[in-house]
């Protein structure tokens, strides 16, 4: 069963199933047709109803990453990976954006929508990897290589985006890099995603810093091998943020959305999934006849798990601590996000 923090009754389960069936898969993410829960008197239903009411009153849109808890994914208007959410943030005409994810995502939304109110349910939800490269690192590489393009994973600080040439996500990195004329690529901050991409561009020379996502980097290949031995018919799908040992064991390597698509479209009945466990929610809903296994050491991002329904409601009500980005910094950082959208399709 999917991870929920408190039990809910069967009647509510049925309602939730209905809600899920109203989700429409649109290419790279999920757009909700969610129109509200009938009043059940249950605590969660009450919170959900209040969120929907506030959302309507304030012309707000809720964006949720696939790594946040399932119940938060359910109340989102749009649910997907970083690229999809960045696209939705760019397109929305809502006045307020509630970003259920980590800080770099909400900051990117603010950079793309400086006039909008951008809120995070928990301002402490940050991605450690975003801080694993610095402008000084970039300056040092620029001083060494004339023909250098700085490619910045969207999981990075705004400051880092101001000194980069283009942003990428794991969904569009290949497409974006194929547009870059330079010989030298400094790929920051994730050396695992960079290491996955580099062999696809043999004419280029990739350079890295020592950045990684702790959730994906520290998965243990021996645990995965044990799972594979236990489930020999299972297909193995991993995120490119995983370490090379994990990638070498995988039948499929792709973004969070890519993994969902792979599981949806592949005939196999069993899958070993090597990315953050929040995707289990969507995988199981989309594929009731399939079984998904995760490593015993659960890949859980503690920052994504800071987001809760209660916090979504609270921030919608109090508007506390909205995302602010200095306009001059935002203008500089925006260039590499805009270029990503132009080149990434
Ligand atoms: S899963 Fe990894 S990359 Fe994503 S927010 Fe958490 S620490 Fe950052």
C-alpha cells in the first residue's frame, strides 16, 4: 500500500480512487481534474476541502513533485518531475503558486513569474545537491577552458544559475546538450547525471564537480543484486542520479517521468525501481496489475517529505515567508532557464 501518515476509511479510499481516475496523463506529468471531496467529517477530508476553498478564493495553483507524499500529490493541480513543473510554472495564469517540492523548484518558479506570489509549504525543504557547486568553481573552469559551456542541472541554487549558460533537467538534458556548440562542458552539480550523459556526446569533453544526490548516490548495488536474484523476471529502472554501479544493473535509465512511462508501457509484471520512493504512489495507481520493489534501504528524500497537507493549508492561509529573489539576480538566472525551455522543447 502507498505511504500515508494516518489510516483512512474504505469509503474515503473509494473516493480517492475516483479522484485518481480523474487524473489525466499529459505527456510529461499529471493534470488533475480534482473537484473536491464530499464532506465526510474526516480530518483529512476537512483539510483537503479547506485547501480547495483557499485555492479557489485566491486563484492559486498547486504544483507537486512526484517525490512528495502521495496525499499531497493528490491535491495538486499539476504533478510531475522538475521539468514538467517548471513548464507549468511558466504557463500558469494563477496569481499564486504553491510549490510542493524543494527550494530550487520554488525559486525557479519565482524567477519565471516575478509578479506572482510563490509559496512553499515548508521553507526548510532544500536540496543539498543544489549547493554542491559554487560560482568560484565555475570561474575556475572558465579561466581554464576558452571553449566552455556551463550546463547547470535545475537542482542548483539561483546563484549558480546566474553564472551558468543553460539549465537542464534529467528529462531534457540530452536534447539541450545536443544544441551546445562548445567542445568543453562543465556539468554541475550532479556528477552522476553528468557521467550518464557524457558517453552520449563522444565529441565533447565533460568536466564535473563533486556533487551528488545522497538519495540516489548511496544506493547499494549489492542490495539491488539481491532483489534481482529474488525477482528474476523484474525489469530494473533507475534514475540517472544513481551511482554508476546501480546504472550498470538497470534495464532502463531515465527521469522520474521516464521511469513512470517505462513502467506503464512495458509488458513486464514486476519492476525494481531505483529512485525516490514517492514515485511508488503514481506507479501503483497507474499499474494495479504490476508489482514494484524498492531497495531495502528505502530511497527517501527527507526534504521532499517535509511537505504535508497541513503545511499546504497553513501557507495558503498565512502567506508566510514567500519566495523572494532579487530582481537583478533573477534576471541573470532567468536566461539559463529560458534557454532550457527553448532548447529542451
Ligand atoms: S531527491 Fe535528491 S536531488 Fe531530489 S531534492 Fe532530494 S536530495 Fe535533492
